[in-house]
């Protein structure tokens, strides 16, 4: 998955209530499970791809100064995220505690990239 998309999704997910260190082994397993669930369900994969498309559009709008459009696109992506289920939501919540540039963050990003490849 594109790093920018991951960062946008993590920022859009609900904030974690605790400041505990993440269980990186569990996050790795969750990422693998989420990839398997979404890639095995055509409707969820289509939703995931739509979320990535909206995230890219929101990023473009934000970069070009179209704040209102970026917020609208992000809101639509957030609404679609609900359709991916509790496993995806839990993963996104857990990822809030991981630096995307850390070794664990990069490993999970690589795992999630399998879904991004299915969108093209």
C-alpha cells in the first residue's frame, strides 16, 4: 500500500485510548489476516480500492490547496472504511501507534502493499 495512503488512513481512524507500546507481532499478524480477508472478498476488495482512490484524490486536493474538497473526499473514505469490518478497523487503530518509517511500519506497509497491487 502506498505509504501516503497508509498515513492518511491511520490519521482518519479513531484515536487510540491508551498510550501503550503496540504489540508489533500482533499487528503483523493482523495485517496478514486483513490482507487475506479483503483479497478473498470481491466486495471488500472493491471497497478497499475505492478508499485508496479517494485517499489519493484527497491528497492531491490537499496539495493543491483545495481543503474543502480534501475533507469531503476523506469523509467519504472514512465512511467506506466501516464496510471493511472490525479486523480492518482494529488494524488501523493499532497502526496509529507505529511509526510508518520504522522497521515494523515498513514491514506492515509491505504486507498491505499486496492489496494495493490488486487495485490496479
